[in-house]
């Protein structure tokens, strides 16, 4: 199924604006039924609430034959009764109703739709037939569909959250767009980026089964988007692999990192992908080769996706990075130094010897300090004497053998402020980064958990990502 075409070397892309940035929205399935202790808020109502809280500037209407208004917005009995054109419809209805409703929408001049409900290609023969009708509609009528079996699309700067999940207050806007076939993982990754890395988002796309718009098309739209500088994706299966190559090259040309976590690498996970989103996962070796060929940043876990996105979205780090693979490591734990050395070797990073000049300087600057190796083990001394950590850090920054300085910093230490060193170290890193043209990054020994904002925010401001 090819929605976009590739003629010669130039790919021709559909305009996703009616879906990603609609001027008007109709919610089918919203009702006057409110949430109760036993029943969650209807999805259609949740979408309206999200649109209101984000300050959506376009027109909002509901479609439900039972009501004339829903949540203070006009409600019409059917799509054809809406008196003005609608760009996009949001379907919060049972799956069996979806194909007929979308065909009516297309006949009424609607150009796009978000379909939340499951029960399509990820299920049995009946579900596959339902999805086939959606695919034919998208292909033959150029009708844009997000889903089915998805959470929808959230355009942060366009204030257009056509999204099934509740969106918390204080949503952090920023340069990262996230595309995920999985609805649950879309919010898991987004929350981790915002809360634990202070990385803001421009879009969240949960595309589910890709019956209409595909991952490749979303990537292309986001590469063109002026508010997006980094694109992160969790993908179970690609619908248009030739276009993936074209869009990856385009991302590289525009200097917009494309970071992808590809699921479905094992036989068992391929079966899981088929039953989760109806995706054919594809041979891992072929996908990896395509990624290498086109410069896609390939990651193997959610934590790697979050870390890589945090690094590439940090302007200060990207500004100073010149492509070198020689890292200097500073930690107060000898065990962590060992683990970092192993991890670096496994991914092709170098942990070089420090220059003789650096070793001499350290010997002079830090009395009785015996470790002159990289990774640099600050031992308990750097916790006891506040003068030692800044000197060790500056030594790595000044060393000619080091391209990137990395620091082991615990930003999720639950102890009271007076009992931990992370805040003091973060202040020293902030000062050093302001005077340095060498990229600096921090990493935590333990992944997960609430991050101390007094540590994280100054680091991000100084251009130092936390991994």
C-alpha cells in the first residue's frame, strides 16, 4: 500500500496539515455523560477537554444524534449536518461503526480523521476487513487517517491535541517530536523526557496500525516543521520502506537527528507486534543496514531512546560537539569507572590515556591524589573536599586527548539536599560549561525515578544533557 510515491529519486509526499494542524475539528462520540467513580470520562469528551485546556484556536463541534450541545459546543446529529466544512474528525466510537462513518466523512468533504478504537488488523479476519476499508479510503480518496488503535496526534505549538489520553497541566513545549505506534509508550516516553530530562515536545503522534498516514509520512512532516529539531520514534513496522530511506536522507540534509527504537527484532516480538498494531516487523538485519546507510540513530531500548533524545535536543552540547569519539569520564565510584569503560568499548567509544601534561597538573593541583587515569576516579576525596571536583573536571576539559567530557552525577538521590553532593557538583559543572567549548554530558548510575530539578534545570540551561 503506497500512499506516497517515489518517482525517480524524488519522493512525493501528501500534505498532512488537515490531520496535524486542522482548522476545525468534529468529535464523533462525545456525550453529555460525565465521568463517575465507576466509569472513566468518555474519550470524545476528553478530547474536547484537551482542546479547551490547550486553547485550540479552531472551530470545535460534536456529532451525536442525542444532543444539541456537548460541553458548551454545538452538536449535530450526523457529519453531513455540520453547516461548515470540517478539516478533521475524531472518532471515539466502537470499531464496527468506523468504516461507514469515515466514508460519510470523506463524502462530506472532511479531509482527515483520528480513529482511537482497536479491533482492526491486529485481530481476526473481521478486523482485517475493517482495516482494508480504511486503507482503501485513504488510498483512493487521499483521506488522511491516524490509527486505528491509537491515541492520536498532539500538535503542541498548534494547540491541537487530538489525543485520547489526559494531558497534564504544565505540558512542556520544546523541539522534540515523538512518533510511536504504541499509545501507551507514547505517553511513557513523553513523560520521561519532560519530567526526568526537562526535554520539551513539539508533537506526539501515536499512529497505531497506520491504516492511512504512515510512520514515514509523519517523519517527513516533522522534518519540515519549523518547531521540530529532533525526531524520536518507536516503530514496530514500516509500511513504506523505500520512503524511509528518502526521509532519513532528508533528515540528515536538514541536520535534524532521527532517532528510532525499532521493535520486533525477535520472532516472539514480531508476533507481539502483529497482535498489537497489525505490523509486519521486517528483518532486523535489513532495517539495521538501512539505518546505517542513511544516518538514522538506532537505539535498542526505551532508556537509550530517552538518553539519545536528551543529548541531541541539548543545544549547548550539539553546538560544541565535533564528532570525536574519545570520552573522558569523571566519577566518585571506582566501580562505575569500570562499568563505563566496558560500556564504551561495546559501542566503539574510546577512553584514552590522559596527556602527561594533564597528569602533572593533577598531581600539582590535587595533593595526595593517586589516580591519574581515565576514567578518573575522584574517590571519596571529591566528596569531602569541595575544591577537588572542579579541578578534576577542568583537567578533563583541558586535556587534548578528550573530545567529550562525561560526569557521573546522581540527580535522583532521594536524600535531603544537605546529605548529597549532586547540587554542589551541578553548580561546578554549570560554571565550567559556560567557559568551555568542549561538549559536556552527565550520566546517572541508576535510571528512573524523580529527578532533582535544582540539578537538572541548571545543567540543561548550561547546555549539559543528563542521561
